C-alpha cells in the first residue's frame, strides 16, 4: 500500500509541475508574439528619437543607436520588474 500512495503522490506532483511548465511556455510564446508585433513600431519610434537628438543621417548608425536605446530600456525594465516581483 505505501508504494501505491507514493505513486499517486508522484503522479499529482508531476501533473502539477507539468501544468506549471505549460503555463510558462504559453506565457513565453505569447510574449514573443506580442514583442514581434510591436517590433517595427518600437524600432521606428526609436530611430526617429535618435535622429532628432543626434542629428545623424546615416541609417546604419541610427539603427545602432536605436538598438542601444532599446537595449538600455529593456535592461532597466528587467531590473525594475525583477526587484518588484521578488519572492
């Protein structure tokens, strides 16, 4: 009988963990989909912002500056959210 109870407990534990991992996978998938949908808009706004403040006309340099700006904002958001969502 104890073996049967251990198996039932392991089954419940596996099912709970499996559901949690599926939830994380779906959340990540939807997050990537949303990020992809906003990609062009964020890139164009960033390039416009960079052009206004740096007065550069080179598109390659504008893209690098825009990527740097987006990365910097992303790091700030990640740091802020990790502090706010700490266990």
